[in-house]
C-alpha cells in the first residue's frame, strides 16, 4: 500500500517529563489493555491484494516476522526476508511455498547481519539493485536478554547494536536512496519494531537519557536494563524518523506487537517465564499488530507520534518534543549519537 497525501504509513512512541503524573495513570491503563488486548482489527482475511507491492521483513525467517511474511506472500506480495542465515531463510521459503494459496507472491532471501554494521550497506544496495519501489520496511528483527558482556562486531553493547544501530542504518540507507532526485522511486512506509509495555517505557527513557552503557566498552551489567535501553531507543528513533520524513508523506511507527511466545524470552529466568505464560500469545498475533501498522486505513500522515499496540490499535500519547517546544530533545540527541556511530558505513555500497 503506497502512501499518498490522504493516507500514509506509520510510527512512534514518546513521553514528556512535564506530564509524568498523567503518564503514570495512562501507563496502568495501557498495561492492562496491552496484556489483555481486544480482537485483531486487521488479519489476512481483510487485507486486499498485495500483487505488485514490495516488502522487507527483517528477521522474517522465525517468530513474528515469519508469520508476517506468510501473510504478505499469501496476498501476492513480493517479500524480502532479511536475516543472518541464508540456509534457515531458504528452508522457510520452501516451507511457505509448499502451502497452497490462491494468490501466491514472491519471496527472496536478503543477507543481513544487524550485529555487524559493515554488512548493512551491502544488504541495502543488494535490495535497491533489484527493486524500484518499497511499500513497507518492517524492522522486526531484534534480540532480548542476551548474556551480560555480549557485544557486537563494532564493540557496542549487543542490544543497542542489534536493536538500534543496525535498523537505524538500514532504514536510513533505504530512505536516502528513495529521496534522491535522480532516482524517482516511490516513497516507502517504514515500520520500527518495539516490545516495550507502557509501564516500563518511562523508566527506560530515563535510562537512555543518562545511560553510561551506550559507548563501546562501557556497558551495564544488567541485561534487562540493556534491553530496555534498546527498546526505548527504538521509540526515540521512530520519533525522529517521523519528524524528518513526514514532509515526504511518510509516517514512521513504533509498536508493541504484544506478549508473544517466541525465542526472545529464552534468556529470561524459567520462573518468570512460567509466571507470565498465561498471558502469552502465539507469534501470529504479533504479526497482526505489524500488519495493522503497515496497512490500516486508520493510520494517516498526521498520526506520526503515535504507537501501535496489540493487536492493532492507536495508543495516543503526546509526541516527543523538540527543545523549542518545551521538550527534553532526548530523541534528537539519541539520533545524533546513532549517526556518529554509523557514519563510517552510511555511504558504503550505495
């Protein structure tokens, strides 16, 4: 679905510290509605034909991403499954193609390692060499609760490197090419993925604002904290992408796909997993959240600054403000830090 002046696509989350007391009451309501969400508003049964549409789904060979890929393919879309393992991607592609569907699309493998910034420009250039359009970039891939001390190739803490810097660079490279006057490509829709529940978001934003764990070789020893930093970072980056691209009729959206029984919980203690098991849902439900963020007619250009919550609803919060608007400018500062960390790779392969 290509955005136009009346309807474009997706994303972001935020919080103004001046209204934290309002936020706390909203957070409790948000927590309850996200733990016990209403029925999906958009599923494979209600999505129209996607023939001729092009999509990128990072981490599309497992979990929520795989379920999203299945839906897009079944509606005739051309789907690029971006991930680290060509073998695993090929296996899933064959499995999907074996399922009968009335309007099968096309699925292609796209090598991508979000833990190594040097591979991301190659991924972007590989895609752009094959396609002249992009409807939705779904930054679905991510990691959670990996062992303390884990780092990425460039030395960044694992969660921030994989969940923030990698998707930031990939999105920026794709948007850069689409915005060049010499290259009249249609503008894409960008979806940024976030797993934060509302109750934890304000704490996570405070962590990012004074986090000593962002620079390489200076990481927190609390893996839950590191994960929260990266998820708040997704939120901040979605906000800044929205501010920078709304003029192009492009909305960037952060989203909480829901409490889902995926491998991302493997690093969480067994006792906690057993405690939350009753409120966990199958990965396909998370795909419905992502589907809604990419295709819902309820989301329009002016909705930048909102977040998608399970299983496809707008959660209206006040947008992250710039300094001149009375805000903390935290999102802009985090954006600047990400630009500094990725600048070496921003012009390679494009």
